[in-house]
């Protein structure tokens, strides 16, 4: 695959994850919708990273800030803080000892607010491609 095909691969995968995150919210799986929302942003950032660095293999990281920084994205302070928050959704939904407290935090209002922001940030990122 060439660079454009790799970019398209990550975009297509991220679109499927964003759709899944929204469906999980509708099904009241609030903690998991945020986890999958993180994945959607991660994969879209990897497509941006590929484009910015002209390499087909993005870093093997789940850290959204690292991907954004190494993609030369110009982020506002608000966007940086949001990515720091969303990074936590990856860790807190994954490990059992943290998962229980995250499950309590990720109620419907918390998930709605943050999933809406994920969707908005996703659109902004996609515009950067």
C-alpha cells in the first residue's frame, strides 16, 4: 500500500469506531463509548501523522498528545486539555482496578458531554487532512 492508501485505511477505521462509539452511547454503554471514541481520534490522528511525516507506519502509541505533537498540529490550549482528558478514557476503561471508578464517573451526562466533544474534535481533525 502507498501512503494515501494507508491514510485512507486509518480514516475508514476511525469512521467505523466513531459510529460504534455513538451507537454504544445510544445503548447506554457510556464508559465503552468513551473508550471507542478515544480509538476513533487515535486512528484519525494516525492518518494525520502519516500525511505529516510521509511514513506509512505511525507510532505504536495510544497517546493522543504524542500523535498530535509529532503531526505538527497547531492546537489551542482548550484542545490540548481535551486530548489529555480523552487520553484517560483509554487507560481508565482498559484496566480493572481503574475501570470500576471510571464506570461510575462515565454516567450519561459525562458521556454525552464528552462524546459530543469527541465528535466535534473529530470533524476538526478530519478537516486538517
